[in-house]
C-alpha cells in the first residue's frame, strides 16, 4: 500500500476528529462538512498566478483527500495571507518567502509553518513599449503600480525601491487593474511579483506592446542585502509576445499552514500535492466568479519533491515533514 493511500485511510478514520478541530480551529469557525472538515485557502488578487494555482490546489485537495473540502479566499496576496492566517481567518495561505520575514526579523511568525515550497515568482517591471523608462532609476517621481496592498509585489518592490534610493509615486491596486491603468496612461510603470507567465501581463501584452525593464544589478543587491530568499534569474523570451529575455530576481513561493491543523490532514494534503503534480499544471483552477474560467497553471510544473522540502528558515509542519520523510524509505 502506498504511503499516500495509507495516509488517506488514517485521515478517513480521523474524519470526526478533523471536523471537530475544524469547527473550533483558529477562531474563524469554519463550518465542518457532514463527512469531513472545511478548510480555507488564502490566494491572491485578480490577474495573479496565486488565484490560478490556489484554485487548482483547492480543487485537487478536495477531490483527493477524504474528508477535506477546500474553499479559496481571494486576498491582497502574501502579507495579507499571513495576516489572515495569524488572525484565524484561513487555514492555509500562499506567500512569497521574503514576505514571511519583516525587516530585521529572522524568525517566521509563531503559530505558522510551511506545508511546502511550490514555485518561484519573478519580479516584473513593466512599461509600454514607447515609454522613456529604460532603467529602475528612471522611476524617480514616476507613477508606479506597486501591486495590491499587503501583497508580495508591494513588499518586494518597496524593498527594492528603498534599497536603490528611488522615490516613486506609488499606486496600490491588483495587477489586473494596474495593467489597465498602464494602458490608459495613468501609470508610467508597474511591478508584478508573480509566476511566469503572469495572466495580467499576458493580457496586457495582447492589447499593447510592452517592455520589461532589466533588474540584473538590483537582483544582486537584494541578494546581498537580504541573504536567503532572493536569487538572480531571467524571465524567458517565450513568456510574453515580442518581449526578449530579461534579467530580474526570483523569490520562492511557499504554502503556509497553521500549526493547529491536524498533522494527519496536512500529511495527506502534502502527498496529494506532490503525487502527479502535473495534474495541477494541466487542469488549472478557477478561484471565484471574477476569475471563473479554469486555465492551465504552467507554474505548477515547477512543483517537485526535491525542491518542495526547501522552505528556507520556515519550519515544515509536522504532517508535511512526516510525508517528506516517508519518501526516503
């Protein structure tokens, strides 16, 4: 019997316990399903990969883990998801690794742990093709989309601007809105920390020619100033029509979970994610009525056991650690 199937049977035997835990867990009072437990997964804003991959995760976990039903919760993204986890509004949440550690802190928030590492986001700095902006320094005094409030885009782009000494006129909206503001001329540039390709930028490139501003030097400066979560990377030429490969910085994304979610349940969820992860990439997932069309999630091709355990300084939940240990037997 496979480790995943054995785990699933243990979860089925503990359904009543899990449902009871779900009804009091976190103080958010999720209503337990008749045959299991309802879990809430914080995702991200419209136009972001978090919405797509969160929907795909919710669908697969609901379908494959006995007794579990996962509902997605749209959000501002990374830091908003961490806040909801700490406030007991959700059980799981997506976040970029750098957002877990505020400035000056080397410890992840108490009561939260990692279920796994999923994929890496790339920081995009997008302008229209005819923009005079050619480098980050040109953003001084410019109108720049910094992502939704409490998002990973906001966190990383503000950190980058501060480190580079660039003072821009920031605007805070989800990526899909920022893209439309760029088209209308209400913004001079927009940041997006997301998977590649990012839905909002793909749509933008289909409407207007765009360019990506190179961030090679800034990537090195971030990695030196904040060791750990930042890695120099490149957005490939195949990502967006007419846009050449562009140097930037990559940040791992992890799936956080509250420590008080039962270990057997987390173990089963972990096994579900890493058993045939290609199903997440090809099936896709819709998050809500605003993002109702399920589409493939190419970022999910990055999900694998070898990197999944690499959550940096964020400790694994005991249930996740148990599943990864079982793969070494």
